[in-house]
């Protein structure tokens, strides 16, 4: 299996009625939609999970690399830069958080033998996701409070004002290169996992008879197949 993961352009999606998922489908030379057979055993789900992580990490690296190029552009709204940073952190953290349908997840054991600085930066990144981006916990990333300010002239025994004190972290420009190095390190680990799964997957697939593939394969119903553009347009309408 190529570690770069062939990712052909998806033109059509079919909503599988049993698995509650959208399956990419293609047409044969005669213009009919090809049947498909979903590989649902653990080894296949785990491999799909690692490939999903690889794609997430590719997005993470691309996002931070773009942010490095535009961070000093004062013409761009800060929200554009903040979105690139936080989206990359979210996608990175997805690789380490539990998701029953992904088939697998990463854990901190992959950092064994690496420098303390790498482990600490991973923990810092996960804390940013857990404490601030995904939840409203008390953290150094955000301050939300109401305060009374007092007159320095204490003879005036009245508050000067009541006001909100709000701080939200919007960037982390000083650490962008550390993010890229961390994401690439984890990406390399995921690529090894994808490579290691290739032979066991092939052996497992070889055990499935062609008769089973024909008998249990599902043929898409034309009226339920949508182009990718139609799918997303319909979601926007809803």
C-alpha cells in the first residue's frame, strides 16, 4: 500500500442503507454503477482508521504551513489565521481521541524514547483542544470574568465601574514550526502503521471467495446515487 494513499477524485456517493455511511461509487465502461463489498472486519476498519488519520495530518501540516506564510499579512482578518490554527489542532487531536467507528486511535506510547520537549508539546497541544477549543474549562487560554475597578482616590467610596474581562487565545505564531515538526512525526508513525497493515489486509481479503463478493456485494440504486456536489448542496439547504 502506498504510504501517500491514492485518493482518486470522488464523483458519486451512495448512502449505504445498512451501515449508515456514504460509499464512494464509480461507473464501469458501460456507464453502470459498480457493485461494492464493504470490508467490515477489524483489520480493515483499523487500516481505514489509520488512512483517515493520515489524511487529517496532511490537512494539519498544510494548514500550519499556510499560516506561516500569511501570519504577518495585516490585510487578512485575524479569524482566518485563527481558524487555520484551531482547525489543525482539532484534526491532530482527533487522532488521539476515541471514536468507535474509526477502528483505532493513537496514544502517547508512540512518543516513547523521544525527547521530553516533544512529549510536552504534544500534551500542550492536546490541552489546548480539551480545555479551550472543545470545552469551556478554566485554563490559561481564556479569561472570562466580571470585575469591579476602584477609584485610586479611596475617599471616593464608590466603585469606578463594573466591566467584563475577556481574553481569548487567537494565535500561537511563536510555535508554528513546533506544530509542523510534531505533526510530521506523528504522520510518519501513521504511515508505518498503514504499511504494516498492507500484507495482513491482503491475506484477509484473499480469504473472501469471489462467490461471496458477488452474493453479498451491493449494487447502488441509481436514483439514490448523488454527485458530491449534489450531496453538499443539499446539506447546505437543510
